[in-house]
C-alpha cells in the first residue's frame, strides 16, 4: 500500500500540530512560543481586540444616539429670582431674575455675529455641532499658556444653556455632545446661532445679546459695531470680571487684551480686513458705559446681597454668576434686620448733625463704612456700605480695601509684644513685655532695629528716621498702657521694631487680617499703614472680645437651590488665635482708651466697653473700633470723590479744622451700639491674668523720674489724633479757630497715599 502515513500528532481531529489536545478558541498565551513572545499578542489578535472595542464603542454610541432625544427647552420656571433672607427668616431682598430680550438673528449685524464665531467656534458653519479638533486645540492652548479658547462649539453652548444644566459631570457632557449632534442635524445654523446669542450670560445681569448691548453700551443690538461686538464676545468668557471694565483697571486691562484678540481672530478668519482692524485700533477700546445697577435693592440691601453672593460663590463652586442669574437660589444670611436699620439710622443721624453738604463743599464727598460682628460666632450682623445703589454708590465701604487703619493697628502690635516678647538689647533673648512696660514717648526720637542700628529714612536730611507724634510734647518714658490711651506713636513704633515685623504680621494674620491687606515692612507699619476692611478689623477686635478665640466673619448660613441644600455653608469653627491672658490684657488696656483716653465720647454708651481710635496722616481716614462682650463694631470715615477715586483729606469736614477717630466715628459707634444692645445686660469682660514683671526699654530705669503724665486724664473731647506714620498721639491744646480740634505741625515722614 502506497501513500504517505500521517504523523501521530495529526491523527486527532481538530488537533493542533505538536500536541494531542483540541484547538483553543483564543490562542493566548500563545502556543509554540517561549519567553516574552509567549505573552505578546499577535498582530491578528491586536487587530481583533481593536475591532471588538471599536465595534462595542460604536454600538454603544449608536445606541445612545438612537435613544437620546432632544429635550424640551428649560421651562420658563428657570426665569426666577434668587431670594435672600434675614437672620430671622424673613425675606431681605430678591435678585437674579433673568434680564433677557430675545431677538431674531437678522437683527444682529453681520460683523457682530462673526465676532462671536471667530472668538468661540471658527468652524461653526462647517462642523456637525461638535468639534473634536477644537476641544483638543483648546486643551493644548491652555497647557501652553496661550489665550483661553472654549473647547465647546457654539452648538454645544447653546444646548447647555437651553436644554441642560450647568453641572460639570461626565454624563452631562456626553448628553451635551449627543444632543448637539442631533441639534446640528435638526436645526439650521442661523437658528442655532440665534439661540446661542439669546442665552449667553454677559455679566451685569444681562442674559442675551440684546440685554448686553443695552447694559454695556446703552444701544439696541442693531446699532452695535464690530468693535463693540468684539468686547461682548470677549465678555462671555469672564462676565464677572468684564462687567467692571468701566471702573476697575485690572478688569479693563484684561478685557482690552481679549477684545484685541477677538479682532485679530476676525482678520485671521477673513471677516475683517487689516484696514478695518487698524481703524478700530485707532478708535481705541470701546469702554462700556458706567454700570448703573438700579434701585431694586434699596438702602443697605444692595451691599448685603453683594456680601452674601460673594460668600456663597466662594464656598460652593457650583454657584456662579451664570447660575445665579438663572435664579432658583434661597440664600439665608447672618444679617440682623434691626441692627442693620439701627446702623443706618446712626450714620444718618450723625451725618445730619455734623455735616452740611449744602453749604460746605468739603462735606459732599464724605464716606462712611461700618461693620458689626458677633465676637463669639463671627456672624456679620450689620454693615453700612454707603448711601446705597439708588444713589449710584455701588462700592461697599465696609468691605473695601485701600483705607489705612491708623492707630487702630496698635492693639495688634501690643498683642504681638505680649505674646512674642521683644528684643530690647541686641544679642540678648527677647524680654517679656506687659502693658506697664515703659518706652520713650518723646517726639522726634530715632528708632533702632533689633540689631541696634538706627532705622534710616532717605527723606530726612540726616538720613535717619525721626519718628514723630501728633505734637512735640515731651512725654518721657511712659507705659504702653498710657501710650495706647493717648495714642502716642513713638513707643509703638519702637516696640514694633523690637518685636519684629514677622511676629507682628503673623499676629495680624492670626487675628484674621488678610496678608494682602498688610503694608510692607516699615516703621509706619506698626502705626497703621495697612488697609484691611472694616469687616476684617471688626473680626480682629472680636478676637480680643472673645479672649483670644477667632471666629472668622461670615455672612451666609445656608443655601438651597430649587429646594435642595448645597454644601459648603457650615459655620466657621472658632480657633485659638491668642492666649487668653494676652487678649484679656489688650482688652483691659483698650478699656482705658474709653475711660480716660482718646475715645472718651464712647462713655455715652453707659456700658462696659473697650475700643481704639485711629486717625491717619493728612487726615485721610478716621476710625473707631469698639466692643462689648456681645458685639464688636468698626466705623471708618474718609473722603473720596466717586468720579476720582482717591482718598482726600478730612480737614474741614463738619466745620472742624481736624477730624479725629474719637470724633464723628465714635459718635456713630456710640449711637449705633446704644440701639443695638437694647435688651442685653451690661456684661463684664474677664479679669485679665497677670503677665508678671515686664521689661522696660533701655534707658527707662535711669530716667524713671516721676512723670505727671502717667496719671493725667485723657483728652475729654476724645479727639486725639491716633496714628498714621509720622503722626498720631495725644491731642494738642485746642485751637480758638476750631473748638475741640488740635493744631498740628506738618508731618515729614511716612505719608500714605
């Protein structure tokens, strides 16, 4: 019998060469291979895997696309107000109703349409509603630090604004992509662009391009030109910043750069010629008109709403300008209705008594800011931000920065000294300090640093700093307590140098002052060149009132959106900022300011209280910050012309030659606190623990002659000037030309702008 004989290994049906077992469905690990090759998939296997996953993905996407439907547009119920509540649960104010006037696409000038397309989605007329390349390009540009360009197409943004919510979830994004593709097939491009322009949020409470045209330029959309349209197209990216481009230099600079970029994109896409671009550049940036929000928020409610909105947005990232503009939020605040009214009454009453803007031009630009805080919880109970939105005053004087605090900063220096001690002799360890420690209070003394070197001053002919008080009075060596009561500068400047800027700055921050509000290191830092807000200063003094426990000021207790509570609004937990003995001793010293120092007008309160006056160089501001165990209130007075925002001298205000913190601010404080504390007992402060024996500045012991000023009562008028660099201190004898006001020499050092 002829023919080839089969090998034994091939006689089993379906067998694989070289083995006697059945063939596997998937040959992995691969037979007939050894080492790493056994575990490496073959090309056919890789191709099969790719085809499988591609097919599965395509099937999943196909199924999702087939089953997803274009939902109905968001119901008009979304066009609702946000509601703000007083602390007692009653309605304080409403805002956030959508300001929108829908337009037809034909009403929008062609150049303005192209502004948005160039800025947001250059392939709008050719893409199917999504642009994967655009998404990738946006990611690459942002990673490279280039201009921000949205990765979403105009169609996607229209879908998000009209059919979906603003949540940042993968499922919402996938739905947006699928619906965008369907919208791209179901609607023409003009309909999509019209819907997009009608639903964009532009800031200034303007939803839609028609509302934006009126809010920014006072024009109907039909009259916008390409330059104005470029600004509006730019504002979509950062509406909360660009809405202030009329007044905020930073916002204007950012808006101008983005506006220029949009016009450049117009040239690049061929919708604007270089010649047209040059003409718009020559005409300059189309600065929006002044923002007039309106008088829908009367009195102080506009400032309260601003504070609550800012706090809510800072504590929950889902709360944005855009979402707030759509409404549906219920924001419960800490603001006390009665105390807010009492603070406004106090300001109005004292202004009416002391100011006469009809006959004294200097009284016309006087500004008042005030804040009242619960020292135990940090709740902001009341603010006075200005004359109100109805009077076109939109800047909150209670929450503004830029107004130096003067001698109200001295208690912070004292607290730092009591806690950290002071280097009184170079090379020696820090010595203990108490309120009884004595320092040189004479005018014009030279100041030494911790190394024993004299502090320099290039404005002084000698090249050295000669620190000045309010008057050339020779106080000799006086206690820090008396220097605080009479607001003598020189002891606290030297004390600050001995304690050291890092220790004083860290104490200020521990008390709740923001680092960016603290002035740079200098002799003037210790007597008030820093510019915290009235709210923050009230919070800092509240820490003294609460025996060293800092409760960060806050304004919102609860936020719900369409009935669902939002996270992020648990009340701040008080933390230990100062040892109790330090805080209570500072309070004991500040009680003396009211009892026999520059704040004696506060005695009219008739209660146990502590506080400090503050007046800055050139009389640019005057402060009084005072507290009882139940309530802390700060009041600041300054002059600023709204048309030219720059601090001006208070000289002549109220008919006074000079205006001090112990004068008008203390009167406002006393009037308000009298009403705000009705029904509460006259509670005592804790008895301060002994700090032991404190050291004196070198030279104090040899010169420890009896000083009649150690027992001298403070100025009964309570208007001693308190502290800007180069000035401050005890009031001088009154001037015949201005009863109750001191005559002061011109200061030569540390001017504040």
